[in-house]
C-alpha cells in the first residue's frame, strides 16, 4: 500500500499500466483479498475458540455477530460491507477506466480499514492472552 500511495494513479493510467504499476496492483489485489479471507476464515474462528465458543457449526455471519457481541469486532455489519467491497473488487471488472479507478480507491480504503480492525484484534489478543514469559504490564521483562 505504501508503494501505491507513492504512485498516485489517474483513470488514464489504468488504460496503459506500466509493468511496475501492474505488479504493484497485482500484489495489492492478492494481499488485500488474502488478508480479508484469512481474517474471516482463520483468525476470527480461532479467537472465538480461544474464548471458549463452539464455532464448528456456526455460520460465518453468526461468528461475526458473536465477535461483535463480545466486543472484539467493531461491527459485524461493517465487516459484511467490507466483504462485499472485496468481492466486487476481486470478481468484477468495470468497463471504464474511471470505474476501475473508483473500485481501486474503494478497495484501498477498505484495505486500510481491514488493517485497523486487525490492529484492534491484535491489541485485544495481546491483552486477553498475554504471551508467556512477559509481565502483564508489557514492559518486556520476563516473569521469574
């Protein structure tokens, strides 16, 4: 994302991408979709299991709602919307360059929000399940 931010793209740039810009966009698309897939399919169920929830038969929407109820996910509805944006970005190919640019910009802001949610989850994980050998204050000193 940092590399893409350094190369602002206009709609006309999407008509004739350089090899470098195509590589950056391909990497962004792969990592963006993979991030959301892994968070939804692996991280969130693992959090629920660690909290003692039975997730095997729980549909994905129920998992999201439960994480929201437990205060781990800011909004299940927002996650569903982020997923919709991801699916459109990954599977639809708009006809015009301007539409492609708008889709890219939406995916980019969605990716930023996913990273914010990941940071929230990471903070809660660190707080709820402190690593062995570290003090609860997080000062880095080992516990003897």
